[in-house]
């Protein structure tokens, strides 16, 4: 097999990539921003003198929804996921910045989404009242086979158009939303909490949410990394019903 064939042979996956590539985010950022209201500028040493007071202040801010102190931090994630996940993701605009790879300027790689075996396939009930249940072995087999056949045909057509000299921005129109893309997404703790409140299911949530499983897979990884950076803020978020301040 030639190098060109290797590069253009479709690949299939069912996982999501989330990497925290840089950050300036700590609980002290929240304390520093909040205490300037009453104490003026304070040093890091002063902020860390009384851990219980710090914990109490963060919980107070979360509980009473004083949100702006949670904005004075930054996290940048590299995310690789199917296009349909990004279209949901980019509904979140306040407090977010995005840069996604462009099908206008580069040949898109043939990597496509196929659900893994534990993905529930069957929807039951009416909108607003439905639930997802396990599919049969036959349904899983059909889903994987049909998706892979469709992806192969779509990418072969895409390549045919490119080889004929058609512009990338036109040729990409034949590609499906199951194609993987990648982007950098930058947010602060407040905007991330709002995202998590909508895009995860959690036993502590005061307001239930029913996200599509694939975007929840991304959100869960982001949450795990944020929890390590800002443990007091994360604990207060959960203790107060996972409602963004």
C-alpha cells in the first residue's frame, strides 16, 4: 500500500479527544477577584491565609450567583470530535472562543465516527419524555456497517472532486457530519460551568439535562481536568446543584 493510499483510507473511531493545552485557572483567581470589592488588592499569601474562609466565600458566591469572579481565569482545550458534536458545542458563545480546522484550506482527513458497543442506539417515547435503550446485536451491526459504507463512498467522492481540480470549499460539501474535526476551545470557569450544566447528566444537578451522548463524552473529560485546577470552585458547583452562577 502506498503512502497516499494509507493517508486516504478511511479510519473509524468512537472516542473523543480532549486535551488541556494551557491554562491560567485556580481558586485563588476567584478569591482575588471577589475580595477586591471589600478589601482592595491582596497578595496571594493573604488570600491563602484562611482556607476555610476561602472555601466559604467561594460557596457563597456560587450559592448566591455572584458570577463575575469566576470569569477571571482561562482554559484552552484541544478537542477532536465529529462535526455534529462541534455544531452543538458552538451553540455556547458567551465566554467562549473557538478556532476549528478549515476544509477550505486543507484536505480533510478521512476519520469518521462509528458508535462504540456501549452506545445506546434506540430512542423510545415522545420528545421531552424519551429515553435511550440498548440496541440489539443486529442493530449495532447494521449501524456500523451502514455508516462505514456511507463514509467510504462519501470520501471517495470528495477525493474524486479534488482530483478533478474542484476547490476544497466546494468538494467538502459531500462529506457527512460524522467526519472528525479538531479545534481549540478557550473558556473561563463560569462559561464552562454553564456548558457542563447543559451537556452532562449528573446526580447533583438541580436542573436535569439530557445531552446527546457524544457531546457529554467531551464535557465529562473537560470537567475532570477543570476539577483538578479549581477544586474549591468545582466542589461548590456540585454542592449548589450544578447551576452556573
